[in-house]
């Protein structure tokens, strides 16, 4: 019963964090910008008090602006639901539930630090997913604070500093080389910072695994879009979205996947 209450509390905290994120970000068709309040992207009317309720507020106003009746983007409740789900899953891992395994270097009395690290970084990853998917950018104001959080928490958890720095500079350097070779045509500066975040968070081995998972997911989706003729060969693919997904998967199941891979090949 106690564990269930912890999960419920984590989910509610996630809904609250998602609501705050939605209140700070304005989504438009063309771009995404930080704003000081949540308002309609059509008539700029401030959000109705009902709409400010996390998740349920969207349905309370029937998904429409109370003033101009414009459709409110579905990404608002989806973002809040993603925050809540990730917070609950990372809480379950810290509690040893659902078969989720904590990293070997994390002591039993530091599980709360692990949850704080994962929850805060999850906030950044969801926002990176949204920004890159909608606007093809990975904002530094998200990745840089997330890097700092990852480094501080990993040091507190006992992950060797050498491993943290090696992971960050290895993955960041991977994208930096591509950036220099292509003069910014293949990848952007945001990809470099995203790679550093993945490395600082996961270390070198799991960081590389997350990167491989990102490429596999990106390739699979890209091929699917080509086959359905929704994209052509020259279309831009928001790779940051796949890096965010790969990072979350690796946080939760990365060590098990790595152990399976190493065992499979002997």
C-alpha cells in the first residue's frame, strides 16, 4: 500500500511538473518559444482557470479556447501525461517494482537521489522531444541545465567522475566531428549538447547504447515514412526526438540490454 501511495504521489508530481511546463511554453505551428504565461495561440487570451488543471483541465474545457473556441493542441494533455508516466516509472524503479533494476553503483540510501536525477532529466527529455519534433531545435536552455543536474547527481550517486566526463565528451565529440566535417549540414550544435547530456547521464557504455538505439529507432521511423510517402529522401528528421527516446529506454533497461548483448555474443 505504501509503495502504491509513493507511485501515486510521483504521478501527481509529474502532472504538476507537466502543467508548469505547459504554462511556460507556447506551442505554435511554426515554432515554440518560452513565454511567461499559458495563453491561446490564436487569440492570446489567458487560459481559463479550468484549463490550468493538469491533464483533466483539457477535457474540462472540451479541448477548446474559452474565448475564441479554437482547438487547443492535444500536445498539452499529452505532455502532462508523459511527465506523470515517467515520474511514476522512475519512482517504481527506485522502489524496486515492476522488475526495474537500479544501477549497481547506487547505494540503497541514495535511491531518492536517483529518482530526483531521473525525474528532472525526464522533464528535459520530454521538452527536447517536443521542441525538436515541432521546431527542429534542441534549446541550450534545456540541455545545459540538464547536463549540470546529471553531473551533480551522478557524482552524488558514486559514479566515477572519469566515467561521467568520458561519456559526455565521447558522445558530444561524436556529433562535433560530424558538425565540423559537414560544416553544420549533417547535425547542429544542439545535437552536440544533446550527445553530451546523454554521455554525462549514462556514462560511455550505456551512452553509446542509447545512441545506437536512437539511430535504430530513427532509421525504422524514417523507412516507414518513406514507404508511406509521407517523407522523401531530402526531408529533415528530428533526431533529437529519437535521442530522447533512446535515453529514456537506456535509463530503464540499458544495463539489462547490454548484459544480454554481451552474453549473446559470448
